C-alpha cells in the first residue's frame, strides 16, 4: 500500500498521470471483482468480462483523440524544461505568439530588479516599438492622463484560485485598487454588476481595511462593471473582463 501511495502521488502531478491512475484503478477493481467474486451470477460475470474487454478499446480511442487534439493540456508546467512551457503555450495559442514582451522603463522604480534582461538579451524576434509622430504621441499621452484623472486613479482588479465549490471553476476576488496603492478611503460605495447570468442583481462591495470588493465563485469568464461613488457625490463607471487566462498556470503550480 505504501508503494501504491507513492506511485499514485507521482502520477498525480499532471493531467496525463491522473488519467493513467484512473485507468489503473478502474481496470484493477474490475479484475479484482472478477477474480474474487465467487458469488457472482453468470450474467454479472459476462457483463464484467465484456467491460474488461471493451474498456481498453474505449480508453485507446479517447486517448488518441486527446493526443491529436489537446496534447498540450496533458502536462503541467513543471514537466517542461526552461523556456519550453512558453513555447508550448505559443503553439497552443498562436494568437498570443506575436505579442511582444512589455518591460518597465529603466527610469521607473523597477530599475534595480535583478532579473530584468540586458538589452542584448531582448528577444530578437520582438518587433521594435513604433515611434508615433509628435501630434499622435501628444494625443495618446493626453488620453492616458485623462483616463487617470477621470477614474481618479481607481481601477478594477481581480485574482483567482481553483474553486472549492462544486460546479464552479474558480473562486474570484474582485476589488478596487488605486494607482500607486494610494488609499481609497474617499470611496463611499462600489456597486458591482455582472449581468443576466447573475440574476441581473447589483452587488455592493464590502470594505475590508483599505480594500473594497467581493468574493465569488464562477464557472466561466464574464464582464464586470462597477459604479463607484465618492465622498463628494461624484460617480464613475468602471469595467473589467474577468478572465481565467491564468487559471491553468495556477492549477499547474498547485499540483507541484
């Protein structure tokens, strides 16, 4: 039993291992029942024998389909070598392949971050940033400053983790955050709205210290809007798409 437990823990490191463990358990239990089931009637024995004959064929068909259509989902990030995981993600999601890496400017507070690559280490295939003409650049700067000012530096952010609730994929914490982590004590109310799948209800955010937000469980991504009311009576409407893009990465790390 100790050896079996160690083998089970070893297999349960990625989806492929979990599938293998499930197959071994199902086939093992069926064989055990046939082997020691002295009181089985002929009909039950025939059913079990046919199950043992057809089960491997079914597994082979499903496994062939998984390997041909969803092979990148059979491994966890730890099964890949250095740099191989992101290559696999790019192969599975070619629409993300051409997105250049965005790094902090050397003049920001992250200048001393030791893992920031030197200029010679920048990906050679990444496109060079386009330099807009002065008029267009001025408009982009003006737009960005307007958004900061209009929203008073407050934005919706979210974090997620695999859900512990039955039928749900992720537990999500949605909350308001001000730029540069400045306090949000001037916010008196935050009303979140998620649409018809949530009963078209308005959920008022709860304040926890200097954070206003709410926790929920969801089985799919959705659009979140929030009407924020400030002490002076002004209101702004924020929105954010609550995506699950980091979900598989988080799940892979949790299996380590």
